[in-house]
């Protein structure tokens, strides 16, 4: 069956303007242009649009989606299974948050008691699932299932004070990192602060610290665009590169 751009917009719930943009960036091309100049889409394009919208629902950027769909070994069936797994994880994440909200409401009504740890478990589960979706495959491949699971459990067991300390360490890391990026002084007091604060942040969730592991993590930051984007978005362009240079220098 074939559809005009207007019909496929009605069917999918996205605008014709978005579909035209997908065409312009070569993310989703129509099957053909008819004699009247209208874009015509077939079953193949419908299936591809569904894949695109699945990825968009998981907050992937268009550039990343395009890269995935254009890989030579891209398998739609495998991708669908992956989507299904990630959606189940997302549902679990929402369930944890709902449970936390329900318990908090009962706690505020005086119906139950609630520990400080219980007040934050839903948020920690949410963050854990988010990290799993983004980086799970890479870190499990590099460090192994047992290490990652132990680290995840340590994260879930963080106290309110630990969680606050972790956030403070990361904040101070970024403040010092911005100074190093401005001065280009990689052996300065600020550079050492970057390293120490990153090490402190890391030890909150890493069951066993080693300089080798720390250096490997630094290399991962620049080897994977998603890790690099996390630091670059918070401290500026090349922040991940600068952080890695500092880690490689001090982690001995």
C-alpha cells in the first residue's frame, strides 16, 4: 500500500514538516515522487519510520539514529527485540517512581514510616536504568557482568549523604575542569583537583578502584561519542578530551 506525505503524517502522528525534514537529511526518503510532485511512501518506508520513532521515544538524536539505520549489518528484527527490552526497562523505571510517589503520599498522611533511603530509591533506579540504556553494553563488555552488577548494587545502596557527596564531587570536578580548559595547564593545582574529584566520584559506585581501571574509563570517554557528549555539554567542547589527558597523567 502507498501513502502520500499527508496520509503518512496522519497515520504516524508526526507533521508533514518533520517528514520533509527527514527527507532533506536523508533519514527517510520517499519511495518515489509522483507526476504531480508528491512524495509517495510504501511499506518499506512505513517500517523504517516506525524504527525511527522507536528510537526517538528512547531520546536518541537524529544523527545517532541515522548512523544506526545505515550500518551494513543493521537487522530490523534484532533492533525490534532491543527496543522491546529497553521499553521494559523504561516501564520498570516508571514503576519504581510510581511506587516511591505512592509511599511518599502515605508517609505524608502519617499512614506509614519511610526511611531516608526509601525516599530516594525511585530516583536512583531511574538514573540506573537511564545509564543502563545508554552505556550498559559498552561497560559490561569492558568490565564484565559481575563488576557492573556489583557497582549497580553499590549505587542503589548509597545513602542520602553519599548521594549528596557524589553530586558535590562532580560539581567541583566541572568547576576545576573549566579552569584547566581555559588555562591549558594540565599539571596545575586545578588539574590535580579534577583528577581527585573524578576519583572520589568514581569510588562512590566502583567496588574496587585501580589506576588501570581509571585510565581505561578515561579512554572510554573519548572513544564513545555518548560519553564525550556528557562532559562536553557540561564543561564545553573537548572537555572529555581534557579530562582524559588529566586522568592519563595522574592515574599511575
